[in-house]
C-alpha cells in the first residue's frame, strides 16, 4: 500500500454493526432469536434516499468490498475494481451498502458467534441458511437504514443469486438487479465439487464434528484442500496456462512429492493462507447455500414463472471462459426473463480469466458495467 | 455375474507373472535391482508372432483388462467393452497382452512390494516412475514374451500416453499406435487437480509420510477424496446432469450435512469403495507419471520433432465432452504428426460421457475402433 490512498478508491472505511433483536424465521424451520450484521457503506445517501445500491458477496466474500481499513492495509476490499469514484459502481453518485451475510465469519452472526441459548459458540449448530434467508435479513437491514427501495441490488457468483432472489422476493424494493457470473441453480457437477470440499473439511480429524473451537484446533488440512479445489474452478484452463503453464519452480524435475510446478506452489499458498482468514463451519454453510439455491423449485421448475413477480430491470453478465457458471447458465436466466416479458440486458464478456473474471479489471466488462450503472443512475428505462 | 460367461467375453483368465532380475535404470536416476510384472493375455499368438497388441492402462487400471478371474466375479476386466471376440480388439485375431505397470498395486512391483535392500515394503521409497520407464519395462516384457514387434500398442488416457511414448522410443517395435482420450502433456489445470488429490492423501494423518503399512493404517479419507475429485473430472457436466440432475435422495432438503443429492451419494460411494482396492502410494506415483509426461520437452517443446523418429501408423481418438483431455489436446498430437508427415487417422467421437467415454460402449466409437483394428489386422496401409 502506498502512503497515500489511490484517488479512485473510496479510501479509509470503517465497518459498522446493526443489532437485530426481532427473531428471524429461517427456511430450515429454525429461528434465530437475534443477530448482528456487520456492513460498510461508501458514498453519500442522497436526500430522497434513492441512490442506494446493495452489494451481495460470494462464497468467501464479506462486507469489505472497497477501500482500506487502515493506511497499513496491504489490500483493498474485494471489489475495489468495480466500486469507487469513477468506477462502474460510482461512489460519487451511489450510496453503496455491503454486508457480511448471516453465517459469515467476519463479524455478522455465524458459527463463531455465541449462541445465546448455550453461552457457547454456535459452531456446527448454527442453522443452515439459504439465499432466501440472506435476502430476508438484508431487507431488514435496508429498513433499518431507511432505504425503501434500492436503485440496484448487485452481485457476482453467489452474490448474483442473491440479486436474482431479491427481485423475486421483494419486487417493489429494487429498481435494478445486476446478476454477474451466476446460475439459476447449481449443476450436479457444481454440487459435486462442493461435496468434495465439504468432505475434505468434515473428514479432517481436527474438525471434531464442527466443535473445533472447543478443541482449540482448526481443520486446516481440510479447509486448505477445499480452497485449493475451489481455486481451480475459479480459473479457466486457459488462465492457468497463461499464469503458470508447466513452469517448474526449480527449473527441473525433482522426482519427489514436494512442490515442483508453479501451479502447485500457487494452490498450496492459496489453501494455506485461506485457513488464516476463513472459518470452516462458515465455508460449509456457504456451499450449502449454493447447493440449495433454486428459485424455480417452488414453481414446477419453471424459472420464467419464478421471476414473473419481479418488477426490476435486469442486467445479466457472463464471461466466455467461466466454466463454473458458464455463459449458458446466465442465458438460462435471460431466457426465463424474456419468456416472462421482463426488461433484461445481457452481456457476454470475452475474457480468459474464468469465473474470477467478475473481480478483474477487464476493460470491456468495466465499460459495459459502467454504461448500465449510468442508466441506473439516470433512471432511464 | 451369470452362471455362464457372456459369449463375447474372453471368459476365464489367469494373471501371469514375469520376474526380471536384470536392473532397470529409471528416469529419476535410481535403479530397480529387480522387479516383477503381472500380466494377462487373451487370444492366441500366431505362428509368426505378428498379431500381438499391447494394452496400456490408465491411472487406476491394471493388468485385468478383460474377462473374469472366476465364475463368482461380479465384474469383468476394465476394458471388456473393447476386448473380446468380435469386439474392436478382437481376440479371435489378436493376441492381447496387458500388464500392471511398475509402481502399481495389483501384483507388479510397487510401493507395497518388499524392497530387497531393506526387507520391508518400499512404501514412499519406491522410486517415481515415468511413462518412459513404463515403456522401457514393457519392452523388456515383450522381449521375454518373444514379441519383436507389436501389431499395435493401444491405450486410453494415461494409457494413450504410453502408446505415444512407445512410438517415439521404440519406433521399429510397433506397427500402430492407438492413442485414445489423451494429451501430449498435462495442462496447469490437470496438474492442479492432481496436486489437490496428492495433498488430500499426503495431509491425511493416517498417511504417516507414506509409511502407513507399518502403522497398520490406510489414508482412507485422503484417498477417498482424491477419487471423488477424480470422478468429477472423468464425467462431463452433461453426463452428471443426465445421471443425477439435482435429484434428492430423500425427496426433500434435510438442512444438514449428510448426503442429500444423489451426486453426493455417488461420489462418497466411489471414494469409499476405491479405498478398498487401491493403494495410496501407487495413486501418488500414477499422478506424478501423468504430470511428468511431456515427450516434447527434450525437443525444445516441439512435439513434431519428438515424433519424428516414430515409424508407426497412428490412430488418435477423442470425445467431444471430455474436458479432462479435451479433443483440442488430441488435435495437438494430430497436428504434430501431420507436421512431421506421419500417417495418422483422427476420430472425434460425439459422446456426452466425458473422459470416461473411452471405457463406454458407444456405437460410433466401437465401430470406428473396430474399423481401424481391422486395418491393423490386415496390414493395410
């Protein structure tokens, strides 16, 4: 980090916390008696409270989407490429809200929080939360912030699923839904990868059926494996080739099982560093929220009927090399919206980065995203 | 298994063993002082010994490619679809040889074998073997069997890589190389998946740095995870959708972490049953042989130059939905052969099964394979 913050950054930001004492009924049938949500905001809320946008995070994201927490911060928030003055989600015009979802491990109520009924951390007893539950909790946050209607709800990957769910569940409370690199539901392959990640965590002897806090352990091996596997699915084959090829770290084969290829080194590093900043029980919950997302399920698997209630305008974006949620999956959403006669724009961005492209400064992507957000801002149809 | 064996099967077969007392120098710089290879044969060797074909196995394969070991056997050999009377590799015409590769866990010398220098199992001290080492050991087996020239060397996946290496290393000793669902070298993504599998095994506390035999343990969790992950890469997204969709085992969501979706059940079963029949140290070795395979490396990464020495005719086959070794990877081999002016046929088979297609009874595949093998048999150019 430079001594001065970049001029196109929102700069120093401070997380805030909202406490909810009214119980929240969840899809699983259980009720959270009370909970807290941690969130950040960037940009000013205008006088008529019409310029607020909600950012929904993906599997390993959190409320810190942009800016820096201190001058010593080495990295900005996870969507710094897209949020800030002059960027697609332009903080000179929008009031941006981003929260850590329920079940998270960065300040909102989740497995690491104290269960008021037992006085101990929830751990594995934290209820399984769904995208619908998240949207419900986000709607309450909006009420408390005095935001009756979002100018837009925006997200990539699992975040995009939340934006889609918002449009279905609270049709009057958002004008635009921006759904990036998402899918209307997971494929068997997607679920398969999630299941391998879960098995890696749950079969780690240090997992202790999720009660590892009490055992003062962390299922490091399992969580690192889950992250390594995740990373492969976030990158395209082409991106990995461009990034690592078959480069050898030491220049020649070692005929052993230590790290040899650069890609191995990268994956091990990603796995190990993730363990320091993410909670395994939260990871399990997030993968389940992904697996369960299926808004068409209540409508005879007819997504067009599921989105029929929506009143928002939609922007759907996908990336050519994304094989986790391929463009064809985004097109399923577009087709359902078209079939249901909803206003929808669709952009398929040429990019070799794979699923991670939604976090990358790809000129075509930023330009398309900016153009749409200008439209959101100007209220043009 | 029925009481009578199917008429298009090679029927009851008995593995044989060949002992090699002459040392084998390996690519890693170490030498195996002696070793054994277990193998099976099907069909008669003709008088001039010209009808022998060698089958090379893939990652988890072995010498038992066709037929049954007993009338109680529930399953035939792994390539029963392609080997037998009237099948593509027609045992009425060919003498088929298939061996378990060095480093294997089904009878050939490998990590579970006794190291003559210590009197204890090799375990993790078994040297890392390469595709080239395998081909060298297979050439010695051919000599002992009195087979001066194979009518064809044939394999799928890692087996196809051996067929390609044969054509380069022993140009005069095979007339045809049939390379199915292979690649000229692994991509960074391929290596990445292998690395996650290795890390799963090696980080299992029951692995004991590979000395688990002595600890009377098996790294079950790790090996099962490796296999689960492997299975996802063997199937196409489409095949998984056709096979499992998002079907729930109990018909409704359980909001817990037990098996819910059919695909989870399938993967867990595959993982757990694999542990009973495969050795973890062998799995590690096989993944390294895959990672290291790169015949162009010695020729300035020019595959056309690498294959220049070859004298065989080539048949390359790929499957449209194979994303582990996609058709584009097979086409790299075809291009190198064409650039090097070698006789090559190429078939890209329409199939939704993914990488596993090479094991499946796909009519177009069997017909194409049969047509080529008829040509091999008749010695037509």
